[in-house]
């Protein structure tokens, strides 16, 4: 029986992970910890169904409700950010890291110390502290497996291949709901329009990140950090059908593509069963019914997040931490109605410009405290910029 924990259980990735776990034959998995946010009823339902040992809400004020919801179940409860970090201190064989944003970094790092497998859906961990995450995994004999559909696709395409033969990695983007919108129209985009992703069922924040292509920008940096490939070899193609998740080009001119339905359970299932392949209840593609597979270069004038990501990859050091922090502040302000949709990228760019005066921006993250310090300063700068406007 394999032990596991799910961090971010009530989000879209967590829900898909939960679905796979609950379908497994009895005795396959032992669920140690589940964490969530304010959806207490759902977190409690999941914990009861999986027989979790511990359920944690990120919000201390929600703890009484969670305690009431799990009364008599024998499941331990806790609340707060520190409680989530402590939940990661419980050793397990397999951990799903699906907390959205920089908040997922600390529990992911702590989980690696047990030497198990970290299924990484929290792309911000690699963006903000890639070298630190990789060093920690190596030091403790842990394994990190990608769960983003694009990076899982690349990982699968590289299985058994010589990395030195890789010429390029191409990750795809649906283009989101604003793929064909003009800049003038995007300037008036509403929150509801930004959340309406055409292909994927995702949470609010990642849906907006997809609409702005900040999600793809993060994935560019994630590709650089996970696969240790020169940024000039990493490409993005807009692929509206979301069927081809990534492609790998080799030195002989051949390209290996990974195709699959727009269902995160495939990538999650691959990480769950790795190094084997296990059955996953996703739709099977009927290639004869697919009318076409189209690709086009992204328009970086309308989606400047991609250009900013390339600048961050080139600069490396602490720039990823600053980039992500500024992006999260920009997203908060867009959701709150404080800035227009295109203003998010401008805010991130200005934050990166101002924080570049720090003497340590070109150095690799020395510690978790180092990452958190830069993260906090970038957030302060981004907030100050919005107050100046």
C-alpha cells in the first residue's frame, strides 16, 4: 500500500487526483493528508471518502467549520499556513503539489525531505526556486515528476532518449479566450470573459493566467528549470485544439509529439503510476474525427508575458521569484477590478525593472529565506506601483 498526500485537494488538479485515488481498488493507497482552502464542505467530504488521517485548511478562521464537519470521523484537523507546512512533514511515498502560487513552495520543499516522489503541479516552485528545489530533491534522494500537461508530455517524449540529442522543446498553448482579440478589445476585457477558457476546466486564477499567457510564460521558465535546456531551444506554439500538448525535436530532424484529450487526469495518472503506465479513465482520441490540428506563432505584442519570461530565463538568478510575485499581485488587482487586463504585464515589467537594482538578483537562490525575501520585496514594489497609478 502506497501512502500519499494531496496539497491543494479542492482545486482542479486536486479534484482530478482525488478522482483517480477514489477509483483505485481498496488497499491501493493510504491517504495521509489533504489540504484545501475555504471549501470546507468539499474538503471534509474528500477526507471522509479517502479515510485521510489529517485534513488542513489554509485559513485558520475556517478551522472550526472543518472541525465540525469532521466531528466523529477520527480525522485530525488543523488550520493555517504553518499547519499546511507541518502536514508536509508527515512522510509519504507520493505527494501531489497542487497549491496554486508561491504558497506551494514551502510544503513542496518540505515534502522532498522524505525522499519520496513529488508530483509537481505547482509550477511556481520551479519558477521561483528551481535550483533550490532540484538541489533539495538530489540531497534527499527524492524524485520530482512534472504534472503540467506540457511538461508531462515532454518528460514522456524524452523517456529512453539521450538528452544531448534534443534540439528543441515546443510547448503548446490554446491561446485562451482572447487568442484572436485585438489589443483594444483586450483592454476592455471583463473578469468573466478572462475566466471563460475554451478548452480546459480550471480554477479562476489559472484561467486568467491562461488568458494573459502568463501561465505559458511560467511554463517556459519551468521548462528551462526542469529539463535544463538552453532557453533559445524552447518554443511556444498556439494550438487551439489543445490535443498536442508538447513536441520534442531531435538532432536527426525528427519530432516526437504527445497527443491526448484536454484532461489533467492523464498527466496526474502518469505521475501516480510512474515508472509504469496504469489505466486512466480519460476519453480516447478518435483521430478520424479530428478535423485538423493547427499551429501558429504567438503574438508577443498582444501577449507580452512571453517576452518577459524569456528575459527572466536569460537573467536567471532571483528574477523568477520576482516575476512570479509581481504576476500574483497583478492578478489580484485585476480580479479586484483595480487594473485593466493589459495592465498586468506592464505592472510585472515595471516591478522587474525596479527590483533589478538589488545586488543579489543575478545569484541563484541560496535558501528558502532568500527566495521569500525577494518574493516579499517584489510584492511590495508591485503594490506600490499600483498605488502610484
